[in-house]
C-alpha cells in the first residue's frame, strides 16, 4: 500500500473517532470522574461502596445522585462529582472523620460567608484524610453553604462528603435540653431556633445517625494550621470515662462571672488561669483540683466550645450525663456556683467540667487558640495576659469576637 493510501485511511479513521466522541454520552463531562490526590490513611475500604441517594430532613428536598467510591489505581482515588449524601455508617465507624459546623442566618451576618469560606479553605488545605462534613443550616443559607463547599472541594481536590441538616429539625430533637438550659445560659432571648443553636452540641447524639460513634463540632470562625487528622487523633488519648473534649477558655470571662462564688471560696481554682505558678497551685484547696492540688499543673479558667470533641456512643449510654442535663441538676450547679452565664453550651461544659472533671478530656489550647481580647479593654487588663497565654505550636486559630486570624 502506498504512503498516500495509508495517510488517507488514517485521516478517515480519525474523523470517524471524532464523530463518535462528540455524540457519545460516554464522554459527557457529567460522567467523567473527578480525580483526587490520594490522602494518608485512605483507600476504598474507608467508605461505603455506594452512598444512599436520599437527603436528611431539610437537605433541600431534592434527590442527589449516588456517589460511587472506586479504589484508585496508581496512587489515586476516583469519585463521582456529586458529594451531597446522606450519612451512611461503615462497619468500623470509629475511624470516621465527622466534622460538624453551623451555618445559618447568612443574610443577617455579613461576615459569615467569608468566615465559612476561610474555614473550608484551611480545613481542606491541610487535610490528609477523607472528611465527612456535616452542615447544620437553614433554607435561606443552604444554597450559599453548598456553593462554598463545592468550590473548595473542586479547588483543593480532596476527598470530601457532606450532609446538610435542617436547623429546625435539630432544634426539635433537642427541645427539652434547650428548655432546661436556655434561662440559665443565655444573655437575651431571640427566636426559639436561634437560641437552640447555642446548645445544639449538647444533644448532637440525638440528631445524628445512631451508629455514629464520634464527631467534632467546630465554630465556622476557626482557621486550621494543621491536618484535622491530628485533632481526631486526640480521641485516642481519651480516658475510659471521657465523653467530651474541650480546650481551656483563654479569657477571664469566668473570673468575672464567678466573682460571688470566688469571694466566698478564695482558694478555689475555678476561674484561675490555665497556666499557674507553683505557689498558687500549692495553696489551692477546694474546687476542681481539691484532691490532687499539689500535682496539678494547670488552673481552671473554664472551657471554650469553639471546638468540641464528642464520643457520641458513650454519651448515648451515659446515665450520669442523662441526669446532669435535667433541669434540676443544671439548676443545682448554677446555684452552687452563683453562676449567671450567657455563652450557651460553653457555660454548661464549664460547670460540668468543674463538677464532674472525669467526663471531659482537656484538649490542649493549641487546638483552640482564641484571639478575642475584649476583656483586656473591659476591666481585666491587668490579668488578661495570664489567661490569654498559650504555649506550643498553634494548630487551630479561633477568631472569636470577629478577630482577624493571623496570615
């Protein structure tokens, strides 16, 4: 066959293939799987092969296509491009990375979208594991939240699933807790659902799938400086009785709130800075560390709920916790410490952590490095730095009080 005939055959064959490519649905962009870089500890066994295609209540009312997970060859994992799924537990649920965040009332908070976007960027930038992001939202904010999530998944090309929850549904499932806590830990009353947001973590075990064993709920004004895997590794350090994990409060807010109790109990560690000198520790009697005061390295300034680790399986089974959240029990703690809070679940965790120290794991301050300095300019300038101090390499910044997070 002459060279001219060979070239003619090749040209005809090429044209035929182009016609097939242009018309075949096989090559439709919607059917092309997105390729993500393989992350540490991830393989096809880490997720269900097929995720349920229905959404949770309030998730928008439209069915989402199923996302199939395929064990990738050549060091990659391939995903269907739709990630909006209902939570489906695995056989070994203890290894899942469930992250909860609240994103509501976007139209009433001009900074919320920017905060959530920065949160997502930092979370995915440092992520070394597959993440299941759970977003508690409302009808007005849902679309924006989903747009931001999809944008950042596409940008960082990380393995992420997400599930949306209706805030009204969540509030209804925790209504008794809200009723018990709200009069004691709220500065002023707004709408029922708005108030419920500040206490939702206390009843998260009722909201999520009954098989979910552990999760972390995080404020959307935080910025990661490390992989969230390192934070989940802290679960391995929990003692057998620990239900929650929280870092210390880094302002003198509870020094202020406890002024009456502290006046009557001058040697208590309740309301003292996290880092204490030996003299203060040696003189401590009563309060949180009364039985082991001389062995204690830290004071008890209270706890901050910007990052809350939850052993959901233990919380469901804990009879003690079920008793503690009852109205009479909460009222007794409030009266005992002459406590009038305004910070929702954070106030409850602070009281429970002092009264029942064995229930809360002490997360290091580097995992919730708060930046708010409001109390420094409002009456506590002389002692503020002793509370604000945090030693170690910061792994997560918390820009509370609308504080700018360092670049």
